[in-house]
């Protein structure tokens, strides 16, 4: 005898997916699918036995629902697209100029640019770098910082020297 899924399940070893008359055996994984109602636009998630299962009725208005792609599929994966800072910066990094490698990186960076346009909170901060070696390896000296340091003296060399002293542990303080 097959357990009924209307109301309470017949035994503790089975449960029913909402909107389904098919019992789900204990220990079996059942996917959650997203549905949207065609009448009232309500969005719901249902546990259904398989992709081929019929779409359940809307719990709010009992109208017809249709399955939506899951959120990770909409964003092309659970993680944001590859960042520009992860792109290769050398000839060797692009496979010695391999067109296929370059094309793949261009496409990936175009996807990232569109992603950042839609989600500005994920945009990488970019500034022109004046120095990035030595004491500036971990925190590059940007032209903006250099200009701010040179505001009082109008001397970029003195401003760069001040930035070196500021980043060097144990260096005398700038007066």
C-alpha cells in the first residue's frame, strides 16, 4: 500500500514534497526548485521529486506556476566572475600570445565588466600607480597619494621621499 501524501505522512520513514502526491523516501535527496506564479507573480520554492514533475499550483492564488532557473545558474555560478586583478599581465601569462588564451581572458573580463556594472559593490578599485616596488610592494604609491603629499610643497620628489619614510618601519617621522 502506497502512503498518502494528503495531510500527515503515513509513516515516519516517508514525507511528501509540497504540492505533490508522491511520497519521498527517507534519506533520498530531493531538489528544491524555484517557481513563479503566472497570475499573481508570487515566487515560491518547492521540494519536488524530479525536474519532470508537474509544476505545483500557486499557494497564494492557486494559479499556474512555471519553473525558474536557480539563482546560481542566472549568475553563471555561485561565485562572481574572475576579477581584473587576476588577469595575466605578462606575455607568458597569455600563453606567449596564444589567441585562444587571449580571447578567453577578454570574454571573461567582459563578463566581469558587465557584472560590475550591475553590481557596483563588487567593482575593483583602480588608480594609477606611481611606484609599486620596494617599500611600495604591498601598498603601491598612487598618483593621488603623491599629489596629496605634494600639496604643501609642490615637490613630487619630496612627497615620494615622505611616502617612503611613512612606509618604512622605524624610520624617523616626517616633520
